[in-house]
């Protein structure tokens, strides 16, 4: 408190030193140390309120944050090196086993299979979404010049993203039902296939999930890139026209390079989501058949929440975290380089 | 190379219910290889005119022809016009060198030739030291020069330069005006140069087109604009310090026709030719204009310092202010309620309050119709 009154109005400081004994307390006449709105409250407890309100206001969120983020994270790291399962947890007699959980995970075919699935999902799900979203956004911007029409198309394209994943999962499960699902029916009617495709068979089920996810999430990179394109300065495009650049030259040399960081952000968002991607897997295939569409996150969920192998699930979570941290860091590094090259960061 | 011809060109911006008539019935013929400056105050429609020539703005009505061929519907890419933008419009993701070379790049010019040309132009515009930087890191004047360079590096039929020196310091501007003039002489290309600085316009251009209020006021050489301004606006806009104007009426007092200011304080004698014209027009109101340069102080012996010839008339006034500007001084006079200025040599010693005699020649007196503000010549 001393510090506060030191920094504020010097006139009140002077009057305080003159009045001697009051010098070290809060000056009730000085609005800087003692806001008016305290005065309206109970006169006695003013001092306590003035001291504790800030501490409580800052402290509560910190506590909550600690409770839901920091503590569980520590808890996870702790149990990843213990043989914890549900029964041991309740009995309180888990014991330290070093990196055995990690060894189990890394030594299992299940994990490596799921990692391959994850790579498939990243390259054909997340990446394709960004590519597709970028292409759609730029086509929409360049070809549709009518504002009302643009908005309408945007809304239609964004609709899938506004559905909850569980509904999307159920919807696509219906659409892809082999015997009488809409997709097979349509393909049959068009004469593209001669018999039903078993969409949820081993080897195909992961692709079904990826298709549903593309349908669900392509709109996000689309929106990001579209808004990025809208905010590019029109004068630059006029200059390019006058300089004689063709539409394709403008796209390749000006639009795409200027959208680099925006596209990188779209990648980061889709990639971070990829490491949390459980919902459609759970609803559409439950990782099956025979674990052929499992992703590491799904296994962590399966082992931890449904089979109570808490230590092993924690090890899974940490490994996933490590992989995602590496990939996202690479993206952020790239983003920083792009921004730096433009003199922004 | 091209001859550019604008016929009855109009530009009307519509947004919602408001309409801005930015360019009105503009007729302008720019000859092959000519350097024309478009001069006018802010907001008079200069940039709008340029944007229509380049093809960035739809022409509301009228025609624009290059070499007699109508180009109204031609896209900017196909008009072969180089433009330096008022707002620079540099490519933020390119280095300065890439910015300069981009017009060549899209034309498929090989890389080493691009580099060479970019370095040549950078040399002229003093940009060599910043070729590797990006536009975001440059000062306004540097960006402006890059934008000028990006236009000059090309080999177009017409150069369009929109206020390319507004952010250049006076010292560098002097050099750049010279360089630009030399470039024009070497290339012999048609150039349209927009500015609101008459010094630039008069220094560079073969002819100057003066615009005001969306309309073209007059097109002419420096001398035409200076000695026979088409109307009060041009007379006021061209010349530093601005022309002195007086509301006047005819006073015919035996000794020939003269124009007397409304308060009767000053009388201006006219040439025979003009007096005849004014007599024919009858007793309406006129505006008299006389340039500060054409009012000369008379010394104690009654001799005007620079006016030679016999026909010099006098007016008297007292000095209000003496502004010393280095290579010249501006004196402000008052005669009754009428105030006016004269340009005098810097060594002139004149104290405020002092009454002096000024000489002028009748041929320097410009007379305008008070209604239409048009010159009576
Ligand atoms: N895109 C536009 N939409 C609506 N009005 C416009 C637009 N561009 C210009 N105007 C209006 O047209 C008039 C002429 O503008 P213009 O840019 O041609 O002026 P200018 O002579 O170039 O002025 P300056 O010297 O300030 O650059 C102005 O009144 C301006 O407000
Ligand atoms: Mg302008």
C-alpha cells in the first residue's frame, strides 16, 4: 500500500507527511488509493475489502485453472510411471514401475497400427481439408462476384461444421449403411458400382471416417482462408492487373504467398484437432472392425476410460502429446519465419 | 507509343442513393510522346480520370481512344499502360527488387535481364541500398519511389504517374524532376502526370491540363496558362503567390475606359483592345486580376524598377505586411478595404504603414466576367 501511495498524487503525499501518524495508512480522501465505490459499502471493513478483493479476483481463476489443467496434467505424468488401474487407484496401492507403460505402448502393434492410421488421417483428412477449403474459398471469392450469392453459398458450406459430431457420425453411418444407405444407392443408380460397397469393412472403415470428417470440417479452413483473402488489399490486385499479370500469375505469385500465414494457421487448427479426434471414430466404427480404424487418442480413451488401465492410458496421452507438440512447433516456427520475412513479427 | 484521346468522358460513382460526379464531360487530346500534367486541387477528379484511362474504373459515359482505337471495354492487362499509384500499391510479399521486376517477370523476361533492369532503375531512383528489403520496412518516400520505378521499368504505350512525388523531400524532388524529364526525353513516350503541385506540373509538362470540380478548366502550355488563364480559377491556381482579384465596374471618364474597384479605391487602365471588348459588353460587373509579379514598386524618382516602355500606370497603397522569403519578398498592401500583394526583390526596404506607388502595365491586367468568371481577352 505504501508503494501505491508513493506512485500516486504527490499532493496527497505531502499532506499525509504533514499530518504525521496517518502517513502509513490508506488515505481515505485520495481517490487513487481509495476509490469512491468502497465508501458506499460498510465503513469498517473497507480496509479488508481493499486488500482482499484483488487477491480473490485473481486467485480464484488461478485456482480453477490449476484444478482443471495443471493438477490433472501432473496427475497424468505421475500415473504414467505407475501401474495404476481402477482397483489399485481405489485401494491406493499403486507402485512405481519406471517406463514400463511406455515400453508396453511402444512395443505394441496396436499403437504402431494406430499411428499409421493417424498419419493417414493427417494427410488425407486434415491436409485435404485445408487444401480443399483453400481451393473452395478462392474459387468462391474469384468466381462469385454477387455479394448475396456469396453469403448464401458460404452459409451452405458452413452448415456441416455447425452440427455436433455425434449427429454427423450418426448421419454418415446412415448414409454409408451398406445394404440400403444413400451413398450406395446413389452409386448403384448412377451405374458407378455393380454391388454394394461394404463401407465399414476392415481397410475401408478408416476412409469412411475420413470422408465424414472432411464433410464435417472442411468449412473451417474455408472460412479462415476466405476471410484472409477478403482482407488482402485490393490496390495490390489493381497494380498486378496494370502490370499485366494473368489471373494464374496473380494467384501463384501474389494471392497464395500473401495467404501463407493464414493457411498455416488453418493447418495448425486442423492438426491440433486431429490429435483430439475421437468422436467420429467412436460413433461410426468404435475403432473397428478389429482395431482397423483406431487412432492413438481413441486407444487412450478406450484403455483409460473403458478398461481402466490408467497408467497405460496416461502413457498413450503423453506420447500423443509429444508427437503433436513436435508437429505444431514446426508449424509455429514456419509461421514465425513467414511473419518475420514480412517484417510483421 | 500512343496518342490518347478522351471524348466527353464522365465518371459517376454510385453507392446506394448518393452519387458523386467525379469527372464531368472531359475532353482531352494527348499527343504521341507528349508529357501532359493533370493539375488540380484535391478531390477534383484527377485520379478518377487516370483510373479510367488505365482501365481500373468503368467509364460512365464517353469514350477513351488509344491511337484512334476505342479502349473502353479493354481490360487493364491489355491496354499496355504503366501506372504508378498514388497509394503505391506495392506487393508486400516481394522484396523491392522483385517489386520492381514484377512487370517484367509476368512478361517472361529472363531473370538476369530482369535483375539488370531493376538495378538500373534503382540506381536512378536511389533505391540500390534497399533492394533486398520488403515494402513494409520502408519509409513513405521510399515506397513512393519503388512504385514509380515499377512503372518506369516497363516499355508501355503510355505512362500514368499519379502524384509520384508527394512524399519526396524538396532536395531529392529537384533531382527526380530532372531525371524524369530526362527519361521522358530518352524514351519519347506519352506520359500523363498527376499532381496538385504547380511547380512540378510546370517544370515537367509540355502542356498542363487544369482541373477543378470534376471539370477540365484549361489545357495549355505554361505561358498560355500564365498569361491567358481561361477563367478566375486558373488565374488563381497557377502562379505563386496567387493572383490579386478585385471586384470592378466600368468607369468611363473622358480619358478612355477603365475599370474601377467597387469601393472606388483603385482604377485599372486597359489596353485599347480590351477596352473595346468591355465597352461592347456594356455595363456589367467584372473581376480584375493582376499577378503580384506584375506590380512593381516605384522608387522616389517615380521609375519602376523593371517595367520598361512608356505605358506604365500607377496605383498607390500603404504597406500592411512585409514577408521576407529569402530570394524574394511579398508585400501585402491595403487601400481602403482592398488588400493585395506584390512580389518585390528581397532587398526592398519597406516598413508597414509606409505609402508607396506601384506601377503596372495595362497588358498585365486580366479581366474576367463576374458572372461566368471567364477571361475577356
Ligand atoms: N471509389 C469511389 N467511390 C465514391 N466516390 C469516389 C470514389 N473515388 C473517388 N470518389 C470521389 O470522386 C471525387 C474525385 O476523386 P479523385 O480521387 O479522382 O480526386 P483527386 O483529384 O485524385 O484528388 P487527390 O488530389 O486528393 O488525389 C472525390 O470527391 C471523391 O470523393
Ligand atoms: Mg488522386
